[in-house]
C-alpha cells in the first residue's frame, strides 16, 4: 500500500473526480514489477494496470460492481470446455478479438499489395479437420433447408498474382440450425469442415452449404452481458477459412454473404467490406444450385 493512504474519508472523496483518489497508488503497483520480468510482459502489464486503474477511478467502480464482474469471469471459466470457450466469447462480444485481429493484421500486412483481409478465428476452429480431395463435399447429411454451393477460386501471391501450389485451405461453417458439428450431437464428426490443398494452378474447389445467420452461444455469461447491454447475439452468415503456405503469411478470415441479415450489426464485430461475397446461381451442376467464386491473395514473407 502507498504510505499516502488516509484513514478517514473527506466529503470531497465521496463524489466525482479521480483527482480525489490516492495519486501515488497506481505507480506504486506498477513499480512492484520485478527486474527479471520479460520486457514485453512489463510493457503490457504496466499499460494494463494503468488503464484498468484509470477506468476504475473514472467510473468510481464500487466493490459490489467489481464483485459482479469477478463472478461473471469466474463463471465463464467454469463453463469453458474443449468445445466451449466462454472467455473468448466474452472478449468477442466486447469487440476485443476483432480489435486484436485488426492490430495484428495491420502489423503483418503493412502492405503495398492487396492481401486478403483477416477476420477473427472464433471459438469453433478445430486443428484436426480431415484433408479432403479437391471437388469433395464438406456437407454430410445435408439438412433439407440447406442450399448447396460450389465454392472455388485461386490462391495466389498478392505481389505477383502467380498461383500458389500446395496451399492448404482449412474451411469450417455452421449448419442451418446455427450449430457447428462439435456443438451438435446430431452432426457427424467433422461435418462442414475440411482441409484442401491447391494443385499446380493454385485452384481449389469443394461443395459446402450457403451459410445462414446464427446466434453465438448466449446461455452463459457472454449471453447475460449481451442481454444487459440490450444487444442481440446474432452473427451474419459466414464461412471461416485459414490458408497456410510456406513463404507466405498465414491468413485467418471469414467471408460474409452479401444478402445476409446482421452485416451491419454482427454481435462480435468481425465484418469487413472486402470480405462480403456474392453467391450466384449455378446452372448445369446437379450437385449444387449456387456458386461462390473466391480468390485468396497471400502476402509473401519478406
Ligand atoms: C464464430 O464465428 O464461429 C464465432 C465467433 C465469435 C464468437 C462466437 C462464434
Ligand atoms: Fe462462425
């Protein structure tokens, strides 16, 4: 504790004004960080402590309010499992994952070339999606209300526009009931997800379903927060993808259906204009009635 703490409250301490709190307290806490601390951790924690103390002083945070927040965070941890990441979801609904994604992408791209923009990973990625053959479908037991889509395009270098051979595209999407396969006992494992590798021409192609809007899980603390903030839990219709290829920066992104609801008010703030795509009618293909052509531009590693 700082030695400037008073033992009694003056009347002016109880009202407005961060200036009425102990002016030395925050620097006292920051100075407790020891000399062996990693420099980046020191930078991050110094700033975090400064901002979180300033925030508490600015809103005159009470013990009851702080206790409610701690309880909410604890419950988020307690309900998290290998298929439910409530901590990440809490960050998502206050836009933190999207902001961190923007910061990381801007740093990585610093670009003169038109690189495909990034978007948040979200909590439903799985590392172990199966590798499938070009032309396969990722939709098994396709629901009756789903529209099948042939999604295809070229993965290319953003600087030369040359096709990239052997790029790995990892794709995942929710079913029309709004659930990813790991959330839904009625879907077979790895339904609506898979990895594909481009051929010599940099092309990929596979069958999937037209995505539909869905609510993020709202039966936990993140949902309670949305409710308290008078917000809805819906995300616009989207497909997730990650592209990896040696000598290029990996990209994690999402593409959004131009005709979807919620493009302007995504509950997790992930939409970017350049990621909005058109599904168009596909003639003469008995496997799909729609087509989505989507080229992906990778940034070469410097
Ligand atoms: C998703 O798109 O899968 C997602 C992203 C953030 C929070 C919840 C779900
Ligand atoms: Fe999603």
